């Protein structure tokens, strides 16, 4: 039996990032222009969390209520406990963890440096390719 490939084989390499001190408006502009739903968050070049489209929607809802949301930045609303894996982690382990914990993404690092992101879209793409191989006549 072949060993399971590493996460680096199906991740999206070199994802866009945003600094924790940037505004939620800047984050939304990046996510809209790049058509992405997850944005890794850094502080002084160090990975600190993940901002999802859902986090942004909540932040804008809070901001719309008045003073409580005035001046929110990315660091105020991002998930500081994002799922982070090393580049050589087996794909099946990452997928199972994401499924069991209902996660939409995993940040992929190499020696502590961000090298990629795995999202549900990447997983779906991988699964579709495997189905084509398993059922070529379907």
C-alpha cells in the first residue's frame, strides 16, 4: 500500500496574508478582490491566526451596531487558535481533523513559516480527482 501523500501536495501555496493591525475594511477588500474566504493573519511577520469570511461578517454586524465596533481591526476579530500543520503532515490526518472539528481551513507551515493553506475547496478538488481515477468510465 502506498503511503498517504503530505499536505503540501494538495494545499494552495503562498496564500495572501494580512497584518493583525489592519482594518476589517482592508481585509474585506483583499478577500473580495482575490475571491477567497480565508486569510492568514500575521503580526510582525509571524503567523498569529486566521480570518474567515464568517469572522468578517460578524465583525461588520458588530460595527453596524455602534460604538462597540468602531475601529475594529483584523486582530480583534480573527481566530487566534487556527489549525496549523507542518508541510509534511499526511493529507488524511489533516482532512480527518478538519472533518471531525468542522474546520474550513488549515494553515500549512514549514519550520514555523507559512507556506500554504488547505481549504475545503482544495479538499473537494482532491476528492474529485480521486473519483475520476477510481471511476474513469462514470
